[in-house]
C-alpha cells in the first residue's frame, strides 16, 4: 500500500475514535456571548491536542478569552497553520432542538449538537489528521501550528492583540481557515476570502419622555426620523446610497471573474435554498460574494406588544451591518455614514459602532489554492467549487494582512449543517473525508509550497 | 350654608375616602390590550357604584368586555350621562415607573399609578359627586346614567353593538365625557369633541425563516421594505402623503375659528409643555385640534437586544395611528392607505386594521356647553379653556351621532398627568375640585337643559 492508502485506512479504522473526539468537544458548552464554559473548553482543547501529539500552550496575556496555540515541530522547512475557534453561538431557541445541544447525539450517520459544524468538528478533523499521520508514518511531514481562539462568534475583539504580542510564534507558509461545506451535489465548497464587517446601532432619542400619540400631529417622532433616515441609505435593489460608499471597491481581476463564471447556482440561489425573495440584481454571485452590502438586523421603537397602544415614542433605534470588501475600511465607512446622515438633514440620528474589521482575500494564484483544490478533488472525487470570497465575515485579515499568510477555507460541514441554528449537525462521512483532505494536504504541503 | 357650600364641604371632609376609591380602582389591573384583569375590574366598578347609591348592571350580551351601566332614578325630568372606561393602557416600559403602576402611591399631593388620570380617577370623581349629593341632600337632583366600558384603549370595538342593543337605556339630555385636565395656569380645559382613529398594523412577512445576515446582499429584507414603504406616508412637516387623505376634511366654521383664536399657547405648545421638538407648521393649534395626522406608535424587526447579532429578519412590522377629523371615515382612509402602498410598489406590506372610529364634535351653541363652562368657571375660579375639539380620540360619535346626545369632556387630570406613559398621575387637589365641578353641574343640570 502507498503512504496515502495507509493513512486513509487508518482514518477509516479509527472512525469511532474521531467521532468520540467531536462528541467530547461538543459536550463542553463554550458560549462566547455569555462566557459559559469558555475557560473549560480552552483547557479541553489543549488536552485534546496534547493527547494527539501536539504541544499545546494556552495564552491569556492579550486580555481576552484564552487562545490555544498548538505546535508540531517537524523535520521540515514548511509550516501549515490551522485557524479555528472553540467558542460557539448560543444554543437558543432550545425548544427547536431534537436533542440536547451540548449532549451530542449520533444517529443516522450524523452528529447533532451545537458546534458540530461551527467549529468543533473542524478542530477535531485537524487534530485527527495529525494523529493519523503520526500513527501511520511515525511523524508529520510538515511543521504544524494550531491557532484556536474563543471569541470568533463575538467578533474576535482581542485576536489582533494576541497576534501583535506573539507574531514570532505565528510564522507559516499557508493557513487552512476554519470551515467549509459540501453542496447538494456533494462538491466541497472552498473559500478564498471573507467579507469585512461594520456593525452599527443608529438611534434617535428625544429629550422628552413618551407622549400620548395624539401629539403626533405636532411633535417630532423619532420613529419617523429614523425611518426617513434609513430610507436614504439603500435603494430597492440593495445598492447603498451613501456618498463614496463604493469608492474603494476594486473591480475584480480577470482570474476572479473567471472563477465567478464557474460558480454553480446552488451556491447563491437563495430562492431555491431558502424559498427567499431575492433582490433584482444583474449578477447574483458577484453581488453575494464580491460586493459590499447593507442590512437591517434590527428595528425598534415604541410599543411592539400585542394589539394597539397609542404612543408617541421617545426613541427609535436600528441595528445595521455593512458587509465590506477588500480596501473598504470600517472606520472610513462609519465616517461616510455619519456624513451622509448629516448631509441629508438627519444629524439627530446618532451612530455607534459595535463591531468592525476589514475583508480578506487570498490571491487565486497562490500555490496554497492549487494545493487545497487538488487534494479536495482527489479526496472528494469531484471538482470542488472555489469561491473567490465567501459571503460571511471573519477575522481572516489578521492572517492574510497582518501576518501575510495566504488562507483557504475548507471543512467538514454540508449544505444542511445549520450553523448558528437549532439542530446544527455534521455527517460522519463528511468528517472522515474531511480528515483525509487535511491529511493529504499536509502530505503534499512541503512539495507544493516550497 | 347654601346647598352648594354643604356639598363642597362634604367633598372636602371626605377627601381621604375619595382618594381611597381612586386607589382601589387603580389597584385592579385592567389592560384591555392583553385582557388582564378586565372582568375583575368590571365587577369592582359595579361594586363601587352600588356602594355609593348607584344601581349597577353589568352587560356582556354585546359580545365584548363587560359594560357597566349605572343608574340613579331621581324625581326629575332631566338626565345626565357620564361616559367613562375602566380599562387602561399597558403599563410598559415598567422600569421607568417610580412605583408599581398597579400599586398606587400617594405622595406630595399626588396619586401615581396606571389609570389615575385615564380614566379611573374620573370614574371615582363622578361616583364621589353622586355620593356627596346623596349624603348632603338625601337625593340627587337629576337622573344619572353611568356608561362605563372596558375597551376604550383598544378602540371600543363592541360599544356600538352595546348601544344598538340597549338604546332605550341610554336616553339622556347631555353627556359628560370621560376626561379633562388643568393647564399650567390652573385653567380647566374643556373639549367639545374628539378626533377619530384608525389604528393599523403594517407587516412584511417572508415565507422563509431568519437567515444569516450575510445573505442581505441578495435576499429581500422585510425591514428595508417596511422602512421604504413607511417613508412614503408622511412628509417632514407631518403632512400625510396618501392620495385623497384630506379629501373629506372640512374647513372649520366661523365660530370654531374664533374659539381657535382664543386658545392659549399653553394648550398646544409642546416645546414648553414637554421639552419636545415640534414640527414646523403654520398654525399649531389648528394642526393639533382640527387637522388629521399620522403617527408611528411602534416599529419592530429582527434583533433588538443588547450588542450585535447578525441576522436577516423574516418579518418586520409597524403600528400606526391616524387621527381623523369629522367626515373622514376610517374604512375609507384604510382603503386609501392600501391603495397608496400598492401604487407605490409596496403591495407586499400587509395592512391590518386594529381600531377604527370616526371623529365627533358638539356644537358650541349647545346649552350643555354653557352649563359646563360656567360651572367650571365657578369651581375652578378661573375662565376655562374651551377647545372645539380635543386632540385625542374616543368613541364619542356613538353618543353624539348614534344617540344624538351633546357631549362635553372635563376631568381631574392636569398638564403633568402623563396619560399612556410611565408615572401617570393626578393631583389630589384636582380630584377634589373635579368632584365639586361634577356635583355643581348635576345641581344646575335640570334648570340649564330644560
């Protein structure tokens, strides 16, 4: 048997042990929004790394939740990094789960539990790949670094500080980003980037208290002010109407446009995927993956209970997120938003920034892209779908921009994994194939990147 | 001592007992929006009437919340009616109350609690006036009818049906409407009318569930749809932009315009009254009292908790009230609103009518107006402010139009009573003076109206 066949056989034979590892990680709650179980989960992840031959170090000197750094020093000149996070979204609404979100259930070839897809199944897959190589070859043919943080689901507020403090630890030739999924046709979907994020709260607040709504004939209503202000921000087709919003958006290069052409409708066809109404846009894939956007996440004023209450509210607020593309800077967009509101006569709308970080993309010409694409094609036995950028956001810029390391995202989820939602799950077969994909990528890493 | 002096002394001596009556009524929650305590409050009101010499009958045959009808049959040919309601607005937001809204607090000469001004203090004042006359004169010099409903705050949906079923019960020569207040100079403000009301809920609902907000680049967001639709309804100066909205608005007559001229700024100057920002309008008194308006009472979509959640909501809703003037019909305005939304391209905005009734006004030449104005001048020792219409709404049309009975509104509130808002309150001195005003009006009623 070849080395590859040996490794893959080992992975198949140890299937139950790797499923147990996923279950063990998922069983430990780790909700960054509330802090529940965060420290315990960091300890558990460090323990799991050590048990599988990875030296683990837990850092807290950056002032945030523990970052678990894992390392295998091999007799090699090439270094691969895995970025993951051990924190999860809150499990609510609990009554929609078929089983306890933190007591993972295995049935019909699936593991159901909070964090199975996002992101503990992927942590387990990467540890398992190292384990399989150690146990088959007696060594790992590439230096390995695990960067596993605990604040991703709340915007990674202290990761940049961690990287600043420990830049010398974090050298690598390429990084495998946290997640990925298989589409309905079984194709693995790989991402070469993420969007940036600017999350703001808009508020109009009157000096007075609530009034009887009959005064609405004469008294300024903050809900009207907010509605009028918001209506100036975006047109009916979703184009943002803030002056200068698109100034820093670059035309995609030829290579990226070619990638766009090849993206199957299954990736972006929200009508089929969710039964959603979609905006009338010329090129949906381009809009979703390569263009910035502005979304209302929340809207609130006055009485929102059952029935009717006649009140003239004292305040009104909205939560908005802007999804940004490379070269758009959150602080600049924030300034343009404020200027727009002021210019349009809505200087009474206060703007507070709650989160902000830039986008990140890896050049499709990077050897890492070819490596991960080809190993995926081999392991999944089908051509992967490669996206020039995903539509979600994440702190990838810290890897690509601060550290200068190319990043590609792949993982063990599938189209039905329900990340952030009740009954989050992965399929065991995807876990096993995902482990093989990571193992094969490590086997080929040195030759491909050096 | 004269009869009047006897009655007034009796009222002063029984001040604590009357305050207790207010507290007892306020202590019983009766939120028509949710149904909380409605039946219990009807029973309590009937009990209070009976205890003070008024025969009480509770009706439910009209299919709504109980209507409490109270009657004193006197040796008189004239009949006075009191219209009131025992239901109250929801107490929310609870954290802005200085004390429990349903555990009324007496301090610094005030009673604080939900319903003190609107409308239980007035129920108590009218019962107290009957009580004082009984206990001073041994009889009441006019037939008295109490019509006390439990659905006023939700638009009196079944009062018209009650009146249709029991029209023979409801003959009267004049009606004292539910409420009134004193302005900052101590002048009682009397109303000869109310505005009509159309209360609607607008909703945009998607067939899909909530999505991750990164899909906002491509997927229709009901919050954006709602914001855009709402922004077409009203201009910056509060003029309603629905086609045909002002078609049925009549020019006020000469007598009403003269009354308008005499209205002091204290009545409508919301800037001084509440520290409110006011709309730029040519004639604030006319806008507030005689012109229709459209107000946002509530706005809701997506995530409104602390911090940030990146969600693309599945629905968005708004609550609006339209204040109408005579000849505007709620059904007609509703149809015009729907047509406007459809014409503007917002046919996906569903409109549900929650309340609707027309405006009502009593002719300033009615003898009842002169009676209540002159008794007010005598008791309050200052010239009252008489408004051709109030700016609030109520089902007065059932009295004035269906039954043909003139109506004047007066009551025990003051400019700081905060109806519908946290810390609703009345001043005990206003309660006592208000009781005297009602008692004197009853004493003079027969002579003035027959």
